[in-house]
C-alpha cells in the first residue's frame, strides 16, 4: 500500500542560544525529521534562507537570526508485507505478542522505509491487524525504541486495539524492563517523578523539563550491584518517549550503550543499549483473562552482566 504524506511545509526558526554553530548542524538539531546530510541538501537547493538570503552549510548562526526552511513533501512510503523472522511469544485471533530484536524499527518512516516490525506483521497476519493508527502503523498499540529489545503487543482487530489502549491509559497493563546502568544506585528502590518534554537545545532528544513537560513516572528496583554498574528493574506508570532512558540519565545513572543519553567508559564500548522489555502483563481484550509474558534477557545483556560482575 502507498501512504500519501503531507505537502510541503515552511518552518521559521529564530536563533536564541545556538550562536556560532554551523547552519547545517543547527538545522539537524532543531528539526527532528531531518539529518545533517539532508540539511546540507536543502541548503544546496536554496531551500534555506537566512534573514531572507541564501546561505551555505558552513554559515555560522548569530543571535536573533531568522532561518526559513522550505521542507519538501516526503516521498510516499510503500508499506508492503515482508518475510522477516519474528519471535512470537503468543498469538490468537485478537493479539500477537512479539519479543522484538535489537535494531528493528517499529513502523516505516523516512530513513527506515522497510524491514520494520509493521512490514513483518503485514506478512505474518495479512489483513488481520487493527487500522486505528492508520496504514503506516497497523496493529501498533505501543512502541519500543529501535535498540530496545523485548516484549510488545500488537492488536489484530480494532476492538482489541481499543481495549489495549484503555489498559495503557488506566495503567492496568504493566510493562516491566530491565537495564544495566552506570554507577551504583544506593537505594534498593525508588520512584522518579519528573516531567519529560522535547530537549530545549537538541530537538532529537527528550529531557526532563520542569513546568513544561508531560508528567512521567518511572518506578525502579535494584536487582544487583557491581563495582561501577547496577542491574535494575524499571516499571512504567506513564509512557513518554525515551522515558526510562531519560529518567535514568536524569538521576545520573544512564543506560549502558545509550547513544543519546549515555556515557562512554572502558565497559561501554557498545553499539546498542542495555534496555530490555522483560515482562508484559495485560488483560486479554476479548476474554478478560489476566495474562503474563516474559522474554529472557538477550545474550549480549547477560554477557555484559557477567563481565561487570567479574570486575568485583
């Protein structure tokens, strides 16, 4: 199927706190849907005006500078079934529970047009997926980040989708994650209640934004402590973008391997993050039966745990 995307849009940006930055870098940081290379392409095509005039990628930003960007309409996305292996934990006529692998994007988008979970679900389920979220996200009730592994549930009809969405909103669906984070957390358990919104300087990141963000609550519990790391269990009371990653970084214990919010040490030479959706607990949308699912920790997660424990 072909998804028609929105028409051209014109964005106007005003420089406030990013003085002295290259124009292409500024655009990539402040427009979530574009990369630096795409920003350079737009500048080369004279789709970017600085104070009404054409500019170059190396142009440096100045305070109060006005930048106008003519974003062309994205090319239509071809959302088609693809035979991609799925680790199916459970399936019936209403729901399908998947243990998502690392590097799998949930749905097609510019830059990730195929080999997504949606492509795989279309091949496996055919027309038996809910369409509440449109043709780009059939069946998708909630998401996991690309590098986050583990459990998620998809809906195979609209009635199931509505019931699962309600469970997300009233917190009767429980999602429990495990993570390896930097540093030793002294408390055995705790609650992080800190609002999350778009990062004020980097539009591709989220951040704790007091007074502006949406309420976000993460419960954590220590499973084990190592010399310079902690193995934690985290459960979500809310479901904000990057919530666990942002909250753990906020309390100065970022997730190992996190490319956006992490840190680099000798033990963190990783190209993926140690965050895994371990347990999923929900009420079956048709029968009401309480169901519990578990996905074992990935091999890389277990190997890093063993390595860190070996450090004493």
